[in-house]
C-alpha cells in the first residue's frame, strides 16, 4: 500500500506579489485516504477472521491445520490490530488538536 503525500509547490522567491499553490492533477486510479484506510481495515478484519478460524480448527484437533500456522496467523492479526489502533489514536489526537486551535 503506497500512502505517499505529495505536497503542493509554493514558489520561494518573493518576486511575484501573489503566490499560487499548484494542485496536482487528479488521478482517478490513485485511491484517496478514506479508500486506503477502508482497505487496511478490511485487511485487518480478514486477518482476524482467518486467525479465529485457524484457532477453531486447532481446538477441534484438525490434523490439516498446524499449531505453528495458527500462531503466525494470530501474531499477524495482533500486529495489524495494534497498527490500526495506533492510526486511530493519532487521527483522534490530530482532530482534537485542530478543534482546540485558536482562530
């Protein structure tokens, strides 16, 4: 997933009295932040569902499912969830900071 943010360009020379911010061309193939976040949350949810299914199969003593595979799936789901939680916390903090700004 590529989440690069392109910054608008502002001329640094003070020769022109008006400064314009050039906006990059809109690329319809480039997903926005909301789409990328939604995809990441779906990915975390899928990892958690896979982990739960593998745990259930291990508990039912299915010989086709190994304990190692289940433990790796559980760790992937946990890491994904923790990353999503950190992103959520930073977004809430940024929102709080913006709302507390003096105008």
